């Protein structure tokens, strides 16, 4: 019985880790897209020129 519980626990941990990695891949793909869209669609200032696109 203990072996079965350990196998089930291991399967649960591996499934959870796989799901987390899959979510992190989607986040890693979305962040550069949002950065590029922010660079392309940045607003203009009062003089008509474009402001800084990076706050860093």
C-alpha cells in the first residue's frame, strides 16, 4: 500500500511540474510579444516625437 501511495505521489509531482513548465513556456512566449507591441505602439509626446520606450 505504501508503494502505491509513493507511486501516486510521484506521478502527481511530475504531472504538476509538467503543467508548470508548460505554463512557463506560454509566459516566455507572451512576454517578448508584449514588449514588441509596446515598442511599436508607443504613444507620442506633446511635441509629436516618440518618447522613451524603455523605463530602465
